[in-house]
């Protein structure tokens, strides 16, 4: 239209929105850090996320996915495909000893034992970052080709013993359907790079963990004839070394 100045490039608009939102993202992160929750128990965190997505006018906001997961769908103003963005939400059964005003004092029961709870792996940062991304992209939705699915995953650090959870349960419950994303992007904070530097590479980047249980059955013997017995400690040590 005549008389209207052209909009700045999209990259400049994103940069300006990011700068304006920086203080809010820091505040979200510190609040989440002060109130960590263990896997499958991220009720407060999920509530904050869902409320934020609804306030932004997301087209769909689903809660209770894989117990406490949140999935939001933002439809752009132009035709296109579907891309997903993912962040994990759970803390760890670790007692925080850092002297900061937003340090965690939370405690919870984990596998039958009362433990301290802490965001020791940066998931508070991940949630705050993705909430910030949601804010920025919601403001740019008219220029977005296609849709963006926001996945806030519970229990990335593994669910409590005896429970299902995490990415596997989210997939079972259809998080990658209706609509199906052609790609998923996530990130993990690290202290290995300078501030402002993003690291990436093709193929695997970090190791993952799994849980297994091995029972070693020993055989008792007299101390004068150890060769007649089976020492489960030595056997277990060999298993650990072999697996390592």
C-alpha cells in the first residue's frame, strides 16, 4: 500500500523481539529453577506452560500428555508444513548447595526415599527458552508458513521406577500425529561453549542413558577355601568394567 514503509527483515524482527523478551525469559527460568519437579510430577511447570500458550492464542493446547506433558499448536498465516520444537521439563533428585536467591529448597519422594530436587541439567532453561520462542513466533504468526508444534516433555531423566513416561510414552499417546511434523528441533544448554555460541553436528551429539538390573548370585564358602565359593563382588566388578 502506498505510503507504508516496508517491514524490517524477519531476522531483525526476531532479534528485536528476543532482546525485548530477555528479562522475562530470565525471570521464568529463575522461577522454574526455584520450583523444580521430578519426572511425571511436573504439575506446576506444566500449568505455567499451558497458561502461557493459551494466553498467546495458540490454536491447540493439550495437557496431561504422558502424565504431565504439554503440547501446543501454532498455525501460521501462510500454507506450509509442520515443524516441532521440544523442551524437557523435569528436575533431578539432587540437593542444591549453590547460594543463590533462587536456589531450590524443594524436596520430594523418589523411589521411596525423600530427596532434594534441583534443576541440575538445565531443563529450567529449556522450558523458559521455548516459552520465549512461543511468544516471539506467536507475534509473527501471520508470516509463518505452516504450523509449529511445541512439545514440552516430562520425565526426560527417566520416570520413577515402575512408571512409564518421557518421550516414549508421548509418542505412544500420539504426540507425533495430527499433525505430523517433518522435523523436530531441540537444544541443550552447555558450559562447553562461550555465551552466544551454538554448537551442532550431523549424527549423535550426546550420549543417552538406560536402566537395567543385573542380579549376581554368589556361593558361600569357608574363608580357608575361597576357591570353593563364588565371590559376587569380584564378578560384579568384572561386569561393570566390561560394560564400561
